C-alpha cells in the first residue's frame, strides 16, 4: 500500500426475514480501505439534509464502496458505461447545498 489508507470493517447482520419461515443469514463481514475518511463523508451527506438520516448514510457508504470497485476495475468492460455516469453523479452529490444555520 503506497498511500496512507483508512481501514474499515463492515458487518451486515440479517435481523429479520421478509417471511417468518425464511432463515436468517449468517453475518457477513468485509474489510476495505479508502483514502477518504468515510465516516466524515457519511456525516457530511447526512448534514446536507436532502435525504432522511439513514438513507443519507446508505447513499454515502454505498457510493464509496461502489467507487472503490469501479476504480479497482476500471479496465473491466462490465463497468465501461458506469464509470462516467458514476463520476457525474458524484459531482452532483458533492454540489448539494449545505443547510443554512438558523
């Protein structure tokens, strides 16, 4: 690892099934790195208040995870069309107005 990276671990826990007879899945844990402080990004998106608090966290985290995969696999034809569209989306996301202080 040539650049300093933040290290993260996410654990996904299946807490309820959509139907009572369906079994719960075992927790899934995944480690990843990112050059950004992902927690700070989640907080900024939540503070922008253009989505409900939990959805803002889902969006920020999902975008960072997808961005990591796109960067690591930029030569993969599967992602050819998604790369520019994702970059455009991230620009729009970053341009969201910040709430004014009351």
